[in-house]
């Protein structure tokens, strides 16, 4: 289930700044956030969730963190930690007050990426990259031959393929150790 947020709330982060202070509207993250078609992206995000059940993570938060990851080049873990520490990045991700507890876990991003599927994720990627390129936030030459903001060839720890590769590596090591000891060591079969 997905519930969109009302993004028209004012003021932004009132409890963070005493004496009526505000965030600087000229900050780069706030300027970039104004250029991105959040409603369109969030409606695409919403299509991947049912109308019933446990509410999903906020679409702008998830997409915002993915975009920040791409623009900064940091890992999921690092960018999530940076967002937790930076009110401007939190504002970029659509939060209306400063949050000090962890916003989400890095594994949540992998699960959402899988839920989207390759076609929708590619379309989302092209759309957001186009906005960033049109406004010179990113330069074309900084992208690979094929612009890929979110790599597709990543293996996730919960995948059985990675577990099988690890098993095969252990079997090879046992065989090489056995032959170096002069005897023939028989590695355990997968059934054991």
C-alpha cells in the first residue's frame, strides 16, 4: 500500500532553527529539488504498491536517496548516513522536519529496485537523468557510454546465485588444499 504525502506544508524544518530561522533557498540541493518532476516520479512509484496492506516507504524519500547516491557517487550506506546528518538533503528527499533516527536501511533500496522491475526502473532512470542533464547538474561526459544511474548487474545478498558462487569457491579451495597436502580431499556434496 502506498500513501502520498501533502508536500505543501510550511514552514520547512521549524524546530531545527530557533528564532524563526529558515533553510537557505539558494542551497544546491533545494535548487535541484525544484527542477525534478517529483509528482510524476512518485505516481510511477505508487503503481508498484497495492491499495491495501502495510504502507510503503515514501516515494520521494526513496527516489531522492537514489538520486543523491548517483549525484554524489557514494554507496547506499554512506548516502543514507549523509542524509541522516544533513537537513538540506532531507529537504531534497521531501521531509518536512529534521529526522535524527535512521530513515531506512540500505537493503530497502535493493528490494524496491527489484519490485520496480527493469523496464520501469530504466524509464525512471532516463527521466531523472534527462532532467539533471538539461539543467547541467550532471555532465554527459561524466556518464558511462550507456547512462546507467542505478547498476543492473549487482548481486544482492539474498540471491541464491551468490550463495552458490560462494559454495563453489569453497569447494575449489578445499580441492586445492587437498592436492597441496598430497592427498585427495573430497569436498562435501551439496546434499550434506
